[in-house]
C-alpha cells in the first residue's frame, strides 16, 4: 500500500462519514483538479454513484471551458448539479472587471456572498434537469449543514491549520483560535442548529499527490491545465480577470508531474497566479474567516 | 518510480524544555532549511541585539508557513536519506492540550523532551500518558540542556531511571534515551558529542530506526459498518455493506458476524468502483461487501470474521480517559459515546482513580473529571456496544465522548464489565449465531403483507383498559387487512413458562420477560404486527426486551397515569375513554414510523 492508497482510503472514509452523518450534505465543485479528485473519491466511496449534490459557485467570469467541462461531466456521470450566483452584485456592477471595487471585494461579492447564500438557501439555486438538459431554479431552499470542500493543508497558511471536520458558526465564520480536537478517526459530526460543518477529505494531499492520483486513476481534467502550443497553461483555475496562465510547456499529466517534481515549479507556490491572494497580504485568511472556501 | 516512505513524528514535553530548539538544530545541522534562512534569522537577532536561538528558526518557518498563527500544531517537513518526515511541533503549553492531542494522534513516533536541569515536570508525565493512550508506541526520550548540568552522567541516569519506570508503568518500553544539548548540538547529529560516557545513537540516527506504522493485518478482522448502501434509484440492485477495515483481512466466502446484534452471513463479493472486484481485502482499506443472505444490519455494527476471536459486547466498561471539555465530566449527566461508527448515550458511573500528573498514584476525593485530567473510570452505556480491549486491538478499543456537540474527551477500553443484561445477551448472541434463516427475506414478507413487523407493547397501571385497547387495535388493523396478532400474556405464562413455578421471584420475572421476548422475536420474523399487554413495565424490562428484539421494531405505549415506573415510552395515552381515538393515536404513530400505510 503506497501513500496514494493511504490518502485515498482516508478520503473515502471521510466522505462516507460525512454522508452518514449529515442529512443536508453537498460538495463544492470548483471544476479545478482538487475538487475533481474529490468527486472521483466520491464515486469510489459509493461504487460509481454520486449521491451527494454538487454545488458550483458561478461568477459569470469563469473561463468558458470550465463551464463546458462542468456540464459535460454532469451529464456523463449523472450528477445532481446545483449552481449559485450573486446576481444582485452582477446587476449592480459591483465587480472588479466593472472597475467599481477592488479584487478582494469582488471575491467577497461573487464568491463568498454567493457561497454563503447558496448554502443557506437564501439565494437562488439552479439545478440541472437531466430530462430537459438545462438548468432550472431549484425549489429546495433547505440550508446545507455539511459542506465537503477540496482544500489542502499545503495550499496556504490558514488551510494548514484546518481540521478534517471544521465547524462554522451561524455567520459562516471560522474560529481558527479555538478549534475542536480531532483524533483517531472520530470527527465533529454533531452540530448546533444554525451552524454547519465544512468537511475536508483532501487535507493531507499535496499538489503533487493530486497530479499523481489523476495520472494513476485516469481522471478527466479540464484542458486549461495543459500547454496547447502557446507555451502557456493554467496551474490553478478561477475567474479570467484575476487568474493568469503560467509559462510552461507541459502538455500532459506526465509533464506536469515532472515539472512539479524537478522543474522550475518545484519551489513556487501554486496560487501564485491568483492576484487576489496578494491583495490579501499573501494569504486567504481574511476571506476564509468570512466563509470563503 | 519508487515512492518515498513517509513518517509522522511528534515532539512533545513540558513547556520550555527545548522542543523547538532541538527541531531547529536538527534542521540547521542537516541543511534542511531554505537557503539563507539561518543567516536571515541570525541577522535579525543581531539587529534586535538579542542572542540567537535555534528555536527562532522554527518560529520563522512557522511564520512563513502559517501567517503567524502559532497556537496550533504546525508541520515542518524534513528528510533523511532514508525517508521523509513530517515533524509535528506540538504546543507544550497546557492550554493547547487539545491541539497537542490532535497532532500527536496522527504520529507514528514521538520524541519526548525533558530538561535535565528542571527534571521531570507535570507535562512530561501527562504527555507520556497521553502518547500511550493515543497509541503512539514508539517513544524516545531526549534529556535536553545537558550543558546546563555540566554534562553530568548522574543527572542523566537519574532521569533515565525515574522516567523509564514511569513509562514502563504505562506498559511502554522507551526505545532510547539520549543526552542532548539543543543549544550546543550535542548528539543531534553524529560526531558532535562532548559526553565521553555516552556512546549511543544521535537523534538523527534514531529517526531512521523508527518503523512506519503498519496496519494490524494479522489481527482478527474488524470493520465498523459505516453504512449499508442500496442505490436502487440508479438501477443498482447491489446491497453493499461499506466500511474501513481496522484490522485483519477478509476473503470472499468467509463467514462474517456483526456485533452487537450477533447476526451472521457470508461474504458474497468484494465490490469496487473502477478496478476488478478483489478476492481479499485487508486493513487499512476502505471496502464494500455484499452478503449471501440479506440480513438486517445498519451503521454502527462491528463486523468480525467467524472462526476468529470475536469482539466483546457490553454496556459497562472500565476505561482510561482524558478530558478536554470546558465543562467537567460529571455523574448523572448524559453524554454521547462514539466508538468506531457506533454512537450511544452514556453516563459516568464512577471514578476509580484520578491519574495525578505528579505520579500514577491514586488521587481520591474527586467526583468529577476536570479539563486536562486523566482518569480511570467506569462508564455506563444506555445500549450495549461492541469493542475490543486495548491490549488486544487498540483501534477498536478507542472511544470519544461528545458533550454539547463537541468532542470533549477520549480514551481506551481496558475491561468489559458484566452489565445487568449480559445474561440475556449471551443467549441472544448464541440464538442469532444459530438462527436458521428462512429462504424468504423479511423484505419480501413486508411487501406481501404491505406492512413492517412491529411489537406494540401496551403497558401502564392496573385496570386502565390495556387489554380492551389491545383488542380494539387488533380488530381495527385486521379489518384493514393487516397481519396482526394480540398475544395474551396468559397464553405465555401457562404454556411456554409452565416450568417456572414461583412466579413472583425477581429472577423468574426476568426469565418470563426473556421468554416473552423470544416468542415475540419469532413472530416478528414471520412479519406480524404483534400486540402485547403487561402491567407496569419498567425501563429494565424494556432493556431486556430490546436486547432480544430489534429496538427499532418496538413501539412502547403507556396508558393511564404516568410515573409508576421509569419506563421511557414512545407514545402516551392518558385515557381510553374514547377507544377509537386511542386506537387512532397508535395507528397514526405506526404510520409515521412507516409500519403501516394510510389508504389514500
């Protein structure tokens, strides 16, 4: 049993624990490689099925290939797919590309606020109707009490302090200084009314582990991760105004892995292409305390 | 391409005994620091005119890695030629004990640091205790600050003897004691040692001697059931028992027994998602099994393999536990205990001894377990759990206690104690083990009769109309086409119980209840809705019945004045003046529980 098997076992175990303990459970799917590995682990956990609804926060500024890929897998894997969007902020043009707010405020409006309102059911949810082949407003407005998220401890500082099962209070806020203990394979699965729990099955994975696992399992990933001839590729996916491709010739999973292990990316942080992190003093802590993933 | 071995290592010990200094020294002396880090920290010290300390390196790294939040266990990556290490630098301050436990519970080996000058302190012992309880079996002790005691051998020997005895009292054999000086670097790496009397290994050499954790694949098979999946909605007919194997292994065709119910079946297949179905699965894999016979089991049961040592089942246990809750662990208060996937209400029965951090001696006179205390206690569960004892199978001896939605404590089970139901349970386990299953699954019977089987216990004081209600209910259900039977208690007393002569003796009364329960169990297996009446059933009586009959198939109804016994009922009917109304109340409850269905 190698370390990928171990990581996979822990991930599957945690996903099943979440499914058994939370009645209103969902999984955030950002379309990126991490949450797609999470989706794959879910199919492993449930023997090919995905009995947990997936939630995507659309900002309407996502790179178009991401949305195409999302809807293709939704159909192919028969996923319960829900997306939420902060249409108020978009209508009021309170976004960074509109030139009215800074990057951090834009992230807070289009991602944090949209996420919080999609999770608590106060915002509109759009659900994919497999028969009609399109999205329709979801009538279910019940709050989600368990939210599975694909964050990794090695991504940035505040995430390295996370627990597998991490409580959020009524305002979706995270008290990083007073987290519950978590030991053996017992997790925080009991929660007070109005609060919810974030569940992090990928906490122990590194960026390299993710790619090694994608290669081993043959997981389909969005083509933006690979150089298609212009010597540019995305290392991390987000909104097009704030996410820049990196200079790289890697055109396949193998080449990405090689580049991470020995190439020029060995000592460069993964989110270095994300402009909002720099505006937040190099970390996501401010955004994450407020409920950002 | 070979993947490198990884090992999680934790540094623990009393605050200010020099954990961070040793880790800093280790990183510096093995060139494991990012380029320029050492110079940068030294420069900073010069500018601020304070003496350089190796501990600053860790804080500087942590700052970099964690934006200055240093109250939690931070992780530092380190490698030797042999393998990669993740060093967990656990906080030594008592306030952060829960973070120390969170960090240490994932460690495969621990280095416990003791200050030679200050000697063994409160947390030296407490951490040693917690490591043994958390299951960290590989422990080495670093006697630090040897420079401050003039590298004196007698000081080192004193600590080796005293702390060695302490660890052996916990049944932990320390791997090694090393005299070190984090500040001067003695015995951190080979070749730097000013103590001629010590010729043993350095810390760096010790690290490669640790063995990565291996799952106990040779122990008896144990798998806590996480769930039973049936994704019929997606056209999948498989009924998969899912879980993570804690110990041992299982093959297709093996007999499998589930506890605490004692139900038995055989492994038909081992399921997987995108690889060929396997023949065998071993710890620590997550897996899914289908069974030959469709027995009713659910999350919380502990699966074992027939023919191997079976787990223990009881509702009373002697445990060692540590308490982290803001509120103390108190008697009479109800908590939730979780072991494996089993979850059950529990109470603290008694405190046998407090393990005072100063010694392992008794510390009497306490009637509650306070925050950060370690204690040996007896716990009383409201239902029996299946588990192993710590010395047999550590993983399945572990439990946590939940108070007010938070994990407030944890521990290991040392001994199973006989509870009041154990005599009944032993018989039930044997009965389930020997049970001859019908070829017609219960599900099919439910479909045929359009109902689920249920035992309706109607109880209450004398002359409140229990039998009248029972007969009316029987008739009403029968008229609706239900398969229902009212079992008069006299039919049992003078037939099945004919050999019990003295009817009012307490143990005989218990035997009556047990036999009534067994008869009920057979009738429920036939798919019947069974109605039984009895005077003043107690909670204890109900516990015996629940030990015998699946608790989910029992509906306890109390009629008339409350309070004559302590029984917890599902439905209360104050009076049956209006018989139809009383019958309607029970039927409505049955509908809510999905036993019968309203005809639309």
